[in-house]
C-alpha cells in the first residue's frame, strides 16, 4: 500500500531533517531530482521555462534551472514575485547563465514553481495568465499550483501538470487530483515519517487479498452473498448486482426480490427467491440497487440490517436510511456496514460533502460506525477507526448507469468471503475501475460490458502462479 502524508506532517518531518543537515542541502537534493526528471521528459528538447513564485517552491525551480543549465539546456525564468524570490537559488541560476524574462517564449517544457504545497486556493490572475500562455507540457514541483495539496480541490485557475515531481513521500493531492505522472524523489524524510494519513492500495495488495478457492474449499466455505436489489421497474439492477457478486468469488449467491425471474434467466447459477424471508442463510447482504423506497422496500432493508451479517447498503438503501432514521435501529451497532454514496446521496445522509472529501467520508464513517465509500473520480473510503483509502481512476469509463450496481455486488461478495470491510471496499473499487478500463479500451461502454470484464480485471491483479 502506498502511504500519503498531509502537508503539516511533511513540514514537521522536513524541519527535523533540516536541523541535521547543512543549510540548503535538502532543497538542492530535491531540485536535482526535478532536473533529472525534466531531462527525461524533454527527450531531446533543449528549452525549459520556469514559473517562479516566492519561497521554497520557487527556490526548487531555480535550483533545478541551475542543474539544467549545467547540462547545456537553455533555461529562462519568470519571477512572479521578484522581491521574494529565493535569493540563493536565484543567484545560482544567474551564475549558471539562466535568463530572467518577463514572459516565457517557446519552450519544450515548463516547470511550475509557483506555490506548490504552501498554496491554497486558485492561481492569482498574473500567474494564471502566464500558465494559460504556455503551449508546452508542465512539470509541477511537489504539486500542481492552484490545486489544494491536502484535499485535491480545484476552485479556479490551476496548473494541469503532465508530470509532478514530489519529495520524500506522497501527499493526498497525488491521489485525490490529476497530477499527471507522479515521480517520487527520496530526500531522506522516511525515517521521520510515522504511519501515513491516507493509503492507496496497489495492484499487488488487491491481488493478494482477493479470495480464490483453495484445495479444501467448497461453495459454502468461500462465502454466500445475499442480494436484495431490483424491482419490477428496475430488474436490471438486480441482474448487474447479482452478476458482480457471482463473478467476484467462487462462493454462492442467493437473490431475493421481485426480479427473480430476470436474474435466473441471466444467471442460472444464482439461487433465486421472490421474498427476503425465503432467501436462506448468507454471510453478507447487498441491499438497495433498484430496490425502490416504499414500505415494502423498507421492510426488506430492515430484515437485511437485522440479519447480523455484514451489509453493503447502496443506492435506494441509502435514501431509505436518510429518510427514515428508525431503520438504523434494526442494525446491531457492531455489525459491519459499508455505505456507498455518491455526492448527492451523501448530502441526503450526512450533509454537504464540501471540498474536503476525506474529511466528509471520515465524518460519516464516525457518525454511522460504518465504512463509507464516497464515490467519485477519486473514490474515498473511510473506516470508523480513522483509516482512509483513496482510489483514483485513471479514466472516467465507469461513469455510466448501472456501474454502481456492479461495485456493490463486488463489495458484497468480498464481505461474504470474510475480508475486512475497508479492504473489501477498497479492493472492489480498484478492480471495478480496472474492469472499466479493460472493457472500454478507448470507447464508451455500458455497465454490462464493465461487468463482463470483471474476471479479466481480477486476473490482472492476481500474482502470477509459481511453478
């Protein structure tokens, strides 16, 4: 798992390191890393432009310009706040033959040293004008300027980076926002960093956690997933949710609801009944997709919550919990629960999301004593004990009707297999995004195509078998 540290903790770690090393050495080490990546990105190009703000971020850019000049690269710099430009970096840049200009001309690469981690809010008008003038790819120092480094929020003009070079550790922005290709440069911070504030599951984490049958397993030992979804109006939700649960693991799926005939026709291996009371025993329930919000649906949700097994509550289940707080009483407080709202559902359940999606997910997780998966291009998954995972999609192909039904089915199957609810939600989110990428292959897809690609996505994250 990749760790992510907030800027406050990074600054504390930097202060400790700087107290032990010669003045300026940390900045020069970081700048050398920027210059090294810049040379790689240039790929034969010979012209680099710097946008230099005040303070250390601008200093990193100026020192990077110094190292690039020593390798024969033509480097020009715009000082956005000349009186506050980093004095030592500026002197070194000038000694190396760097040019100070009023506006960058034609360059092969621009380096964003405007504000970095110290910045909050959008770019100021002057900086925004210089960025808008560029026709070259941008390499951001630490984080793209104008993007909040802790929340990833963009509330106005901001740098769109092709590459971001960051130092010592990853920060929340690198998972919550588009930072292009993120490169990490070691500057000696690791010994000063305790456990991360956020985590990002890697493919190997998901592959190792994903349940596959062993020599003594059967359909029951791998987990039986119950699905309470769909209706006469929305039978497709039942078909998608059940299909995802079936494709996720080698256990068993029991479907209960009004769409039993539709589910049986598409998935004959599912055990289908028309009533939740006839479903039989399960190790976890998925409830909500296409279920409706009437009294009958409330009775189904109440039965699911009262079953004493982990529950993934999605879509209409979230709406019912928001509209009828009495439904919460059916749940034993210690029964694992995963809530999967998008922003509008979250607002009904717990108020406005706001710019800080991590804080919002944590609030709801604590309030409801549940794992909360807040959907979005960067999905945030928070546990009531404060742990948080972030899963950022590289594409938007999963933004299609029915996609969420597939995700809830995956989560439910992993819960039935016995995975920790946070790991189950995070792993399902990772495979869900990968399945969308594999199915789309560059063109829009429906949720049924995403569903079909789930086995390929699981194969892609599973470690290669050893001989």
